[in-house]
C-alpha cells in the first residue's frame, strides 16, 4: 500500500497542471480604471492622468470625456478590480526605474493594461505626458477590437454581400442594420431602436480631383452627397455638415490602405436635427475610384460617444477589394 502511495505522488508530480483560462473582462465600454496611491492621485500626478484621460472627445454635440475614469487606491486593487477591461497601473517610488509597458490580457481577456513606473512625481509627469496619446490609442484600439469581435459573431450576410458586390468592400456589418437606400454609387444602412439611429453611408466617385484627400475636398463631396441622398423629415430639408463647428481632419489608414478622415457635427437644413459624424475617403487598388465610408448618429438626449465609436469600428473593418 505504501508503494502505491509513492507511485501516486510521483505520477501527480510529473504531470503539469494546465493554467486556468483567464476570466472575461468586466466594466462598460469607455470605462478605464486608474490604479494609483491616494497621495499621488490627489496631487499633480493624478491631475495629469485625469486631465489627459478625460479630455473632451472632439466632434460631439455635448461634452463627453475620452474615458469614464474610475480611481482605485493601490491597496484596494484586489481581484474584483483586476478583471476590468482597461487599466492604467501607476507605480511611483525611489525603487522604480522609469518605464511604460502595454500588457494584453494580464488578469482577464481581452484586456489592456498600461503599467507606468517612475522614481518621482516629476519623472512620472514627464513620461506620462510624452506618452499619453499612445496610451489612449492602445485603449481605443482595444475597445474597437472588442466591438468588432462581437459584431463578427452576428454578421448580416445579406448586407455584406451587397457591399462586396456593389462597392467592392469587405465589411463587418452586424445584424440589426437594414438597407435604407440603394442608388447608383450610393448605399445607406441604418440600425434603429426607440432611442437612437446609427447610420452608415457608402458612396463613390471617380478619382479625378487633386484635392480629393484634403479636408476641403472631403467636405465638398460629403456635403453634396448628403444634400442629394439624405433627406430631412420635411420636404425641402436635407442633411448637411455643420461647418460653424469645423470638422477635424487627419491622414490615417484602414487595414493598410491610406485614408483621409474628417469628423465633426451634422445638422439638417430646415429642421432641428443633428449629431456627430465620421467619414473616411479610401482609394481602390486600381487607383481609379474613391470610396467614402461615412457614419453618423442621431440620438437626441443621449450620450453619443459610444454609439459613434460603434459605427466607427464598422468603418474601420473595411477591406477594399
């Protein structure tokens, strides 16, 4: 019997116990937990972090922060908080060397954790300030990836076929969207419920103008297409860009393809309607056609940041074929 016991001990010692799978993430989209000692959070270091992560998102009709920040004291950062989707973990003290690490799936999946260490408050403020935009970018990319993962599990096969056959695009278009208008070179998809309306417009034109990928060129085309194809609630009313609030502009890329982007506010000429929009211009591989990927949200009385980010995620899933 003693020999049998020894055999069992040896057998179990030789077997590796597989790592337990990570738990799923917690927290709502747009939330971010900052772990920092209270003494630093209530001083210049905390102000630097909070002001950077809660800056207003440009292009929304009402002020909304980049993230909804929740502060957790270092001593209180227990397992219940470690599964949060987005975490900025700050360590300040003489024992630390200045560093920033972006870690994926540290305590949960799919999670992003930014670990920032510095030997002093001054060093921390300097390193965080120099890298705040990169940290924000990593978190926003993670949020977009989570949205698309959810959408890929509920693909609208009919609409994806329409986009492929008519516009030469591969798009992650989820169920819930419907085709509202289908004209020559123009398609309008919409997701509605009682409170909000999320919209995606896809339209194209020949690549013949020198200013196509400039801010002025995009505003010109988008304004014309909205007037021609997006009517308001009453006869003679139509969608337009609210240029009194100048759209932002930047050069970017979508799945490796160069794109220019504008974002800002839209309204309706002759009616009290409006909201945020984002639009990309991309060139086909043959460099003969420019396709515009245009998303906008109508959600009166509601916060719109997350709704626009959901639309933007769909636009950023596009592969030009």
